[in-house]
C-alpha cells in the first residue's frame, strides 16, 4: 500500500485521524495508523467491536482501559486485547498527540464513527 494511495478518515469532532494501511476492510486482518489528539478521551463512548486488536505506540503516550483493567503505554509499547470488551483511550498529554499502529482481526471501524 503506497503512502499516497492510503485512505484517510479524519474525524474532527472526535479528534481522531485514521489511515488505512491495508488495501481494504474486507480481509481477515486490517491495519490502521491512528493519530489521537492531546487530552482525547472516549470514556463516555467506549469502543466495542468483534475480534482482537493490537496497538503499537509510535509516538506519545496512551492510557488504554479495557473493561476493568488500565494500561499506561509509552512510545514503543504494545497491547493486545479482546476488542469485544468495552475499551476506551485517553491521551494524557496536553500538548502531544498519540500516534499508533493498530492491527484488527477482523478489520472494522467502531460503530460510533
């Protein structure tokens, strides 16, 4: 997938940018690059979709909440979790976004997007 041909979804109301790194969402595995704005939190609208997800933090930091467990992730850290469980993100920095690479099986975008 050439950089210039990636599909990008910009969600200004949610302070999220998703870049599709795989050619389509009709495969068994999807990968996206996510840029999440400083101080973003979706605690009021947790994500929940069928499957499993792995996130790798490229830059910044992310607090990941999966059901009742919290993970504090820094640059270079990864987390793997059941994306069918309610999960939400918080970017603790007031000035630095979090940049992630995520792999999902099966590929999906959250329903509220």
